[in-house]
C-alpha cells in the first residue's frame, strides 16, 4: 500500500474532484499559457526531479493506522526509516518501529536484504532498473491519458501556482504498468509558475481497482494528498503524502486506513561514493 501511495502521489497529477477551494474562489483564472503548455513543461520538470530523487538519501516517517467505522484508530504501526545507498541502489533501512529499535528478528531480516542487495546479480539489477523505468513512464503517459483544464491560480508557500483539473480521456489505452489507473481517478494539480514543479496534488479514486495479485481492492472514495518542497538546487521533493483509503481483502473483509508518509533530511552523497552521505540539501526559502 505504501508503494501505491508513492506511485500515485509522487508520479501522477490526477487526484481531486471537489476538495479544497472551488474554481469560483480561485484568484487570477487567466494565464498567457494554456493547460497543455503548462502540463508539458511540468512533465519535463517532474521527470528531472524524479530522476534526481533516485540519488538522494532521506528519512521517512511512516504512520499506518487502521480505523473503525467511526474513524477512530483501532491499531497503528509507526516506522522510521533511512533510505541509504548500496552502490547505485537505494535501500530502506529500518531505524525504529513504534518508537523502539528493530528487534533481533527484524535486524536479521534487514541484514539479509542488505546482503542480497550488495550481491545483486545482473538479472536482479536489470529488474530493479526496469521497475524504476516503469514508474517514470507513468508520468510520460499523463498528457495522453487525460484532458486538462486551467481553472485558476493560487499562492502556495509565497509562490504563485497554476491549478489544473484533469479528467480521463475517453478511449485511452494504457501503455505502462500503472497506466490503467488513469481511467479510475480525476485530478487537480498545482504547478509552480516559476519552474513548473508540482507543488501540491489532491484527489479521489472514482472507480475501485485491484492490487497485489487481486487479493486487495482499493475502493471508490479513497483520497490522497501530496505536498512537495523546493530545494536549493531546483529539485522538488515530497515532504508529505497522506492516503485515506477504503480497501477490501480477499473481496470479503473491508477496512479503512490512514497512511501518512513524511520525508525529511534529504542528502546527496558525494559523486565518488553513493554509499556514504555527507552533503545536506536545505529547502529553498
């Protein structure tokens, strides 16, 4: 479910119908650029940020809550991890679980995964790189999979942003692994007017879809929000992703989840060694 949230939020400008400000409340609804021009420039900027993010180490705080029918928390798990590099490959290293250091069993599993990555075979490396390319290709499908409308402008974090609404394009046939999701969501995207980075994404699932070999189904009405931060080298990085989802396991048991991912302490390893981290990257003012 975490990978789904990251793919949907960090890679796709597709999410929101009626959340947040309505179009008639937005300021400056006219721009010299049309929606397609804004979108095309934002795709270029987003691919640049996506590729750069694959080389950054960072800290992830993951809150995974199960909710009852009244929205109260029934159970939760909180993981704190550090994404580091083994050669060129990222590795998610568990630091704490529910406020405590990993157990002996968790440490053993972590050590096994790390050792496997250190001794990655050529086929395994090829599969990993192919998965990264599949994630990127989703972004490239967006201009063909949706119709876009420029509905206004808004100031976010002291920077002006365009607001685009996206609706699925009838008859579009998905090319990549995740393209089939495009017909099941509608979206609203905030694009920075200066460098065309994605500032904010909000949205809802409009049609349910299956995942995990069809053992789980994400239901209509699930909602996702993403916010990004501009760093001093012109790269936009996620700082918060929230997923409120209704899901059904084995088509029988339904449950609601609230998943909140927060990211911080982005660092770029020296060019000579991606295995160590020294350079701190601060968010731009």
